[in-house]
């Protein structure tokens, strides 16, 4: 009788094990992305010098941002695909730099501005 019970137990485990692993896989794939934390917001003014559609970033030659950073040219991720698609190299823009506690940052609220007179 113990051999029959052992065989039944093995068959049951072999039936349940794939279901168990499938559930673990589904739970792992259904994780929500980690929160970036609260953001600080800064106004950016600058000229777009390059666009990278693959990474959805805009390289901007930006003026100094008070209480955040000196004037510099750097790539900024653009969160919104719709906003990114409206951008053109050479445009002068005003935008909001969103800086998260996690260290991540991106641009939003991008608006084209009139180029300064030369």
C-alpha cells in the first residue's frame, strides 16, 4: 500500500508542479514598475541640438537652471511620445525638468519659444 501511495503522491506532484511554476512566472511578470519617488520641477530654456528617436531623448543646449545646474548641453529623456514627435532640431524650447528622488529625470510640458534676436 505504501508503494501505491508513493506513486499517487509523485503523480500529483508532477501535475501540480507545472501549475505552480506557471503561477510564479505570471506573478513575476505582473510586477508594477518601481516608483521614481516625488519629483522636483525646474524650468529649462534652451535649443535642441539633436534628437534620438530610438531612446526618445532630446539633446538640448540649455541655459543655467537656478538652484539646479549650470548651463550645459545634455540629453534629456522625453516621457511623452507625442511631445517627442513634435520636436525639431534647432528649435528653441521652454520645458519642465522633472528630477526624481531615484535620480531619474525627464522633460515635460515642452513649448516652442521664439529664437532670441541676434
